[in-house]
């Protein structure tokens, strides 16, 4: 790890995203999933552009080429992920969905190889596999039945498409807009993704909600998700992607269920041996992917005696 700063940003992203699951329960008690997602990104987009206005207004100027990329990545990464995820969650179990989402690092490595021509080393495959095993151990509590049924049943295909959308969003930033400001990228992709989400909620009729009877706790949950997991989270994630590359950064997403498990521990739930063992495997896998390992090399040259 040449510089620790990008990795700290990625860990911070996993930390705040992992705590979001418990906060989201309060919001989803009063909002539909699609409306909660739309409101979350509306507030986050406002925060992002306010941040741009305060820090560097020059970032509001976008070239035509970058604008096309921002629209594409916003629709695919923000709207596409949420749209297919919500469709899948209507029929898929949360456990199966989480296991499928954990395949995102493998999808990102595949896309990095074809789009970025990244040289995939053995340690990438090994670390990704170990981390994936850790995630499914945490989620399934060691249940073989859950593991065998994870990729079967209704709703799995949309969840897999959602994971692919997120992976393409991560790899696409590095491929199509390298060197572009992280703040500008995050703000404009969020903007166009939010517009698409708002159109979806209008079509679904989700805005036919009695907003006046919704308690402050639900609004605070939306603001938490908008300000921390989306505004700060996406900035940290996108910075990490640009700094170390998607092939090394995406695997940090596997820390999210581990953080969620630790959050449950703090709130009173006791982790079992599968939780702790899975968390250890996730951390080991991340280290293997990002560490500069020196593999033994054998000199095959044969000295010929004269």
C-alpha cells in the first residue's frame, strides 16, 4: 500500500455505509424503498452542489464529453443500482441479496481486465475469494442450506444486475473520466441519477404520501443517509476508486456487512463464531488484494559448462 490515505477513505465509506442499515429501518417504516432512495439522493445532491459552490465554482463547468459520461454513469450507477436492487428485493430474501451483492468485487475485477486492461494477479483472485467467503460466512451464519440456495429463486437476476451496475460505475470512472475531480464526478453523477429516481417515483405514485404525519425520526434517518452514507460516502468511495483503481478498491465494500455486524454487537446483539471468523477472512482478503506481495521466482537458466 503505497499511500494509506485512499484506503482510510475506503474504510470510512464502509464504516458509514455499514451503520446505515440500522438507520434505514426507521426511514423504511414510513417511506417506500424507492421514495426513501429518491429523497436520500435529493438531499445528498443538494449537499454536493452546495459544497461545490463553497469550495470551487469552476467545477460547475463541464465539457460536453464529460457531461455525457456523467449522465451515463449517473443513470447506470445511481439509478440502475437502486432500480434493479428494489425490483430484486421484492422477491429475493435479504440474505440471498447480500450474498449476490458480495460478488461485486469479482465483477469489478472482470470489468477492469476488459475495460482498463488491468493485469490481474493471482493475489487478486485469492484475496477476492477469501473475502467473499468471509462475507457469506457472516451473512449465512455458516448455514450450508443458505449458501446452496443463494443463487437460486426469484429476484436474484435483478440483484446481480444491480451489482453489475455498481461495478461498472466504479470501473467506468477510472476508464472514461480519469483525472476528473472527485467532487465534480460525485456531484454530477448523483444529479442525473437523482433525476431518474424522481421520474421513477412519479411513475410509481410514491409521492402520494402524507408527509405531515411522518415523524422527525424518519426525516433524521433520511438526512443521515443523505449526508453521511451518500454525500460523504460517495466522495470517499470515488476518491478511493480514482486513487488505487477499482480492482483494489471495490473489495473494501465487503467490509460493509462486517461493520453492520459490529453495529449490531454495539446495540446488544452478540456475534457468534461465524461472524468473527467471517470478519477475519474479509480483512485478510482485503490485505492480500492490496498488499505488495513478493512471490518466489526461480531462475530457470541452466549454466552450461564449457
